[in-house]
C-alpha cells in the first residue's frame, strides 16, 4: 500500500445498550487508511457488514478504487459481534441484543476520543454496514454530510426478517446452543445448513440461471460451490457471533427511538445528510422497493440501483469488475458533489 495505514483497539468501558443491559468491557478494533486533514474534514467511516472483518472489505480502498485513501481518511470500525471487536466469542456474558444504535454510538466515541473528529464527510456501508450508515445519519444528523446506503435499508423489512429468522432458527436448533447466546462447541451440522440456506438468498435466480457460480466464481460444480463459498465462509466464524449479528440485523430500525416512536417517515425526514441509495436490482432481501419507499421522505435523497444479476453481492463486487466500476463511478461523483 502506498498510503498510511494505522490500526488499534479502542476501550469503551462498560457500554450501556440501546435496548437495555450493558456490554461489559466493550472494545472496538479499528483500521484507518489515509491521512487526516488538518481541518479534520476528509473523514469517511466505513463500517463492516454481516460476518465480515476489515480485511474482507478493504479490496475497494485504493487510489483507483471506490474509496481513495490519498484523498479521504477512511476509518473502518469492526462491528460488535464480528469476532474482532467485542463479540460473544471473546466477551461473556453476552447481552440479549446489541443493536446498530450501539455500534454507531461507540463509533462516535472512537472518532471523538482518538482523533477529535466531530463531522464526517460520509459514511459508506454495504448491507449491515449500510444499516449503520442510516443509523449514523439518524443518530447524529448534524455530524454527517453524506451517507452511501449500498444494499441496505432504514428499517429491516418483514420479508428480510423472514429470511433472518430462518437462519436464527437454524442456529438455535443446534444441540450445542445454550438457549441464550452461546454454544458449547461449534455446531458444525447447523453451520453447514446455515451456509446452504444463505446461498439461496445472497445471489439471484438470474445469477444461477446464467451459471455464474461456475463461470465467474470458478467452482467446478454446484456442490463444490456450496461448500467452498458458503459452508467454509461461515464456518470460519463463531456461531455465537453469527447469531448475535443476525439479531442486530433483525432489529435494525432508525425510528426505534423515543424521539420518533417508531415513525419511520419522521425519522427519515429528520435526516440532514445527502443520501445515495444504491440497491441491487436483483437483491432478494434489501429490495429496490424498500429504498423507493424511503426516498420521498428524505430531504436530499437519490436512488441509483445497481444494474446487476449478482443479487445482494452486487454491492460488494470484489470478483465482479462491471458492478465495481458502476459503484466506483456513482460513489466518486456523490462524494465530490
């Protein structure tokens, strides 16, 4: 890398949680790319997504990438329950629910206490990272100039919850599950089923019809694809971490505050940031229709769907140059606007 990269671990102490309870000895593991400007006005926060850690998402950072570290100071805070920051796999007891609200509140402290950053040029996020971008804009409207919502939504839709609760039930059915949050051992059979269920949702019917799981991703056959791209992907993560993040995702809702009392339209209308909504045209759980319904309530919103058959993974297109080029052009124009 030809730009500065720094990293660290930020201690938050015992963290009171949005839905009650406390996360004991909370910590955020972070990595930053680029140089903070003297005026601290070039900051882009890039939260991680479901099951991901910062190395999984850094492919898009580079002078010719989606996020340019020679221009922006890009801070990647690892989500709670992702295995690096405080997670069930490294913190016990684990509370019933850690939400996106808790993540963004902790990230706000990280930026203030480490770098004295008060205002962000942007929050860029994909999937659960996009949910955090929306929560940033809702929680701190005066502090966020722009957000990029890449395959995400302001509130987890009911149809999305159906998908998530099927995955939750799969993990909770494992004999290793303790009935609350943890597992006595990795539930191998449940994780195998979990990965195979996920594979049917993360990529579109058109993707499979075109055989891209073979031609673009290099699997020799469907069974190998399911094993290497899905079973092994999730098998690297602790089941308790995956379960905790599913519960966080399921609870995503920027209107879940006393200020808005569940009124999503009011919560969207209170956002001051400019918002770029970039769903994938073929995403099966963060639908274009969800963002289209949000758009009329935003003060400064733009809907720019990704024209792709890669489903949800169109928003994180490391092996997909066409979608990466589309996102790069859209995001660069938005950040420069």
